[in-house]
C-alpha cells in the first residue's frame, strides 16, 4: 500500500522520483519473507528493489532472480554488515545494477584527517604532494561557481570604495530639510471651549473650572492627526505639576 501511495503521489505531482522499495525482513523474519515482499513491491510498481542484510552470495543470487526486469540494489556496509563485501564487477555478475559503499568515503576521510593531525601535533606539515592545490580545492567545494554567480549579479555604477565623497552645501541642505520633516510630534493645548461665569465664591470658582473644557491635539511627524481629546480644565489645574511629563510621554510614542 505504501509503494502504491508513493507511485500515485509521484504521478499526481509530475515529479521525477525513483522509488526504492526496501525490506529488512531477512533478519526480522526469514529469507523467504524478504523475497516474497520484494516480489510484491515489484508487482506494485517500485522502480528498484533492495533487501538489507542478505547473508551470503547464494542469498544475493536468489534475490536477483526474482522480478528480473526490476533493478536490484546492494548495500556494502564495510566492516559492519552481514552481507559479503564484493566489488562492483562481482555484484554485476550476480545480477545487481546499483551498489552503495556507505562508509568508504567517510572512513578514508577520517583516517586521513587523523594522520594529518598526528603529523601537525608532531611539528610536521603534510607534504605538498598529499594535498590538492588551492585551485583544486576551490573547484571541489564550488567557489568557482560562486564567482560566476557573483559576476552574473554584480551591481555596476557604484562609487569605488577608495573614492571620497564630498558633502556639498546642497547635500547638507537636503539633509537638514529631511531632518525637519521627521521632527517630533506636535502637541497643542487649545484654550477652553466654554468659559463659565466669573465669581468670587470658591465653590463657584471650582464649578467654573470644571465647566470649562480644554482640547488636546497631537499631530504626528507626517502631518496626520493622531489624537484629539477633550479634557476638563479642572483636571489639568489639579495636575499642573505633571502635565509637562504627560506631554513628553505622549511625544515618545511612535506617531
């Protein structure tokens, strides 16, 4: 079912995928079970068949005889697997079409690095003949392709890095004008909208204060009005000592 689902997904998406059907049932169950499953994978449409941990040449030959039209994959786990390690020519003679040697490259790399580190620790450096040239290293890791991409997308017409830029009066004026345009928000405290009657009585004066309303407007640095509220004058009179701080706090917002 999983193989069929993978094939359907490939066909529906139009992807260029190779579907390898693997079974580990040789060790978990038996050789017969592994062969049966591989044959079923082939009937379901798998592109390549793979049985892991086959234990002998004879088992490998039996595997290559089922579904002969479908390529077989061999896994040569160097020094740690159950399958005999054979050369590509020997595997081709048995009937395999693909082979992986998963530890060869990493193994020789580890040993070479260990040898180099031992030499460096002893005060020696690797002889030139044991190293690729600098140009070969750049080619191997892809630097030359990076350089081609850099040339493809290079930006032209910019000032050289060693050329000085003179700040002319015109440039200075433009900078100053731009700074003025991004100045702080403008805060306006407009006079009372309503003037109450005047009286010498303290209670009447208090009533007069609270009957008046001040208008607070804040305009952002882009000229757009951000705040327009009405505040009782009595509130402002009672808080006269902290009003400047409130206005500063309002100006600190990103209007």
